[in-house]
C-alpha cells in the first residue's frame, strides 16, 4: 500500500508541475498586466498541437519541435497581446471576457485544423525506470525535470537580473517603477508573451505523454488558476508548490475516495485553504 | 415608465412572422435573458462577480424535472420545492463566501469551485441524473385556458408567449428591486463596501440577497430551458453556461434592466443568422464578444443613452 501511495504521490507531483507552469503564467500576467488570461490553457493547446505536428507530421526531432512549439506559442501570445490584451490592462472583467472570446476562437481553429479526434504522438522516449516497486515512465521524469528547470530559471532570473527586479518592482508599485525608468509597456508585453510561452512549453511536453484534444486547455487553466490562488497570487515559487500540492491532493484523493470526483478534491482543498488563509498558503500580495 | 413596456410590442411578433427559426431564437433569447438579468443584479448592481449562476441554471432544470417525475405533480407546483433547494444552496454558498469576506477574484473562484462540485455530483449520480447522457423531458407545463381547461404548452408560438410573459414578470420584479432601497444598498456596496458598512448597511445580508435573487432567476430560466428543449444534461451546469451569461450582460450593458436581454439576443441570434458550420459559429461567437468588449465598453445599450434613461 505504501508503494501505491508513493507512486500516486510521484504521479501527482508530475501532473502538478504542469499545473504549476500554467499557474506561474497566471501569477505573472496578473501581477504585471492586472488580468487573468483564461486563454492560457489554449496557448498550452497550441504548444501541444505544434509539438505533435512538428514531430509526427514534419518528422523533426522531438527536442527541436518542443523549442519551435514554444516559439509558436510565444508568437501567438505576442499577436494576442497586440491585438487584444493591450486594451484590457488592469481591467479584470474585460480581460476575462476577451480571453473567453479568444478561447472560442482558438478552439474552433484547432477543431477546423485537427478535428476532434484525439491525437497520440509516437513514443519519443519509451520505457520506464523502476525504483523498488514503483515504475515511472521516463518521459514523465524528463517532463518533470524540464519544467522544474524552467520554473527555477524564471525564479532565478526574477531574483537576480535587472529585468527581474524591474518586473518585481512594477508588480509592487507601478508608478514608482515607472519613475525609476522601467519601460512599463515593454515589460507588460514581455510578461504577457512569456506567460504564453510557458504555457506552450507545458503543452509541448504534455504532448509527449498524453493524447491531445482541442478542448484540453479548459482543464489546465482551471487547475492553473487554482494552484496560483492556493499559493497566493503573486508568489512565483508558490505557484509551483501550489501546483504540486494540487496534483498530489487529486492523486491521493482519487486513491482513497471515488475517482469520478478526482477534480473535486483539489477544489475542496482550495476552498478550505481560502477560508482559513484568505491570501493563499504563502501569503503573497493581496 | 417601466422597462417592461419596451417588451410589450414583442407579443405581436408571432402575428407578423411565422418564421420558426426567428421565433426559436427569440424563445432562447428570453430564457437566457432571464438568466442574464439575474446575473446583472448580483454583478451589475451589487458588484459581486459570481460564477454560481450556471450551476443554479442547471439545478433549476434537473430539480424541477426530478421533483415533477417523482411526485407526479405539475411543472408549476414542482418549481416550488425546486426554489426551496436553490434558496438553501444559495444560503450555504453565500454564507461561506460572505462570512469569510471573499471578494472579487477570490469570490469568483470559490463560487466557481462550488459550481464545479455540484456539476460533478450531477455528472456522477447516475441512478438519479442518468450521468452524461442526461434526461429526456417529455412533460410540458400546462396552463388553464378559459373554455378549454388545462392545456399543454407545446409548439413554438405557445412557448414564445410563455417565455415572453415570464421575462416581463422578471423584468418588473427586478425593476422594483433595483429602484427600491434594496437597489440603492446594492449600489452602495458595489461602489464602496467599507463606506456602505459605516453607513449602517448590513452588507452581509444584502450581498446574500443579491446572490440569492440571481440564483433564483437562473433556476427559473434553467427550468424553462430544460422543458422547452426537452433535454437536460450536465453541460447545462457548466462554467460555459456561467460565462455565457456574463458575456450577455457585458455585451448588452451592465447595470441597465434590459441590457442583458439585448446581449442575450445578440449572442443567441447572430451566430445563427450568419450560416456557418459549428466550428465557425463558435469562432464568430468569440469574435463578437471580443469586438464588443473592446469597442463598446459600456455595451450595446450604452450606445443609446436615451434608452439607458428609460431602462
């Protein structure tokens, strides 16, 4: 039994990092542009389909496809920011609605291009590692490692570079940051694009493990938002931890309680946390 | 002057046109308009961004039908226990959210969480709700008609008249609420909650009231929707349902009585008027939403300030 639980915890951690990468995008976008981009799940879907298309149809090597998929998601993010989100800065409700409109547009686009039939990528990295009685597929471990590295690098960059300090300064006090010479418009565009690229890398790696459907984005943006709130919006390292906690809660919940309610355990946990710690587990700005 | 008068000329539509598509679009407009009016009260007037109205909409359909078929009573009688269920749920969710002073984004997420929990229960309670397959609704509401006794409401024109009448009633009720001291307290809470509290307004109670009204209207709309379309499914409780209503309110114009109905008409009607495949229709829906939000921040009704005055 201990091994089953341990296996579920590991699975939860890996799915949790996927939630975490979206949560990081949610937190960054919210801190800098004042909106929650609900279409981030769809940018993840763009990354996933791009990686699938480049690997299985164009026959590029998988790592190259992932890199290109991230670029494509970032480019799509740039376009969406120039066309739409630059007009909804600091307007939570309008941003929400515009991103909902964008969800419909992107999903219909994916349906037209790739139909609703699920796509399965050929195994790029087969086999699994066995540790005692626990087996875990290699692809999942690689995904986990890459996402962890991306989140850690983002965190280091925000803590140590000039641009990172500017970003944090802007999140704390936009006007003061502006007076100190931070180019706010460029910062906002940059963060918006970076969040979409993060979602894109999550999607590209997801494509190597699970099957793809045009509607996959909706689930991940919900989990991403849950994880971001769980940790406390504005807390970057917390976004990852929030995602992992959410992933583990769901896997363990599904083990002991009916599986059909898998998505519910995270929600119940989130509501409980919010009631007792209204600004999330790790405080953060509110 | 009441906004409801603006709806009266619509009773003439079936006399002028027998176009089934037009009448059907209008029926859906009226039903979803009721849902949107409810959301407008809690968000447009009281400023609370709820995500629970979609769940209330779905429960309205499920509860009415289940009560009707289990007890063998009429549609209208079955609505009473259904409203009791909605009241209880609103009290529970509202109490949790408002007691712990959740606001804005946090309120939205917690109400969304509750709505998702309810959807999962409906989805998995197979014995009662038939799971993903949904329920086929073969019963119809009846009304007493002079000389003909109890008549089933069936077919497009009777449903048109029924839904329009319910919409008129909802419009009148919401106008009475909004114009009374209750509406002024809602506005105070929306504009500055701390100030409202120092002025002696029991903000907890009024937020609960706005939340409950919204859910009751949503449930009423949901019951009509289920019985008109003959079909109830878990998707009717989904987040999309909540978001659609929000889009209608923003599109039509927040904080005006009939704005949400205009929004409901545009979002239900336009994708059908332009003949497209299902995928393109969803894309059009999204594009309309984006364009209106960016180009008309005060909604369609906001463009006609004269209307605003009346409504």
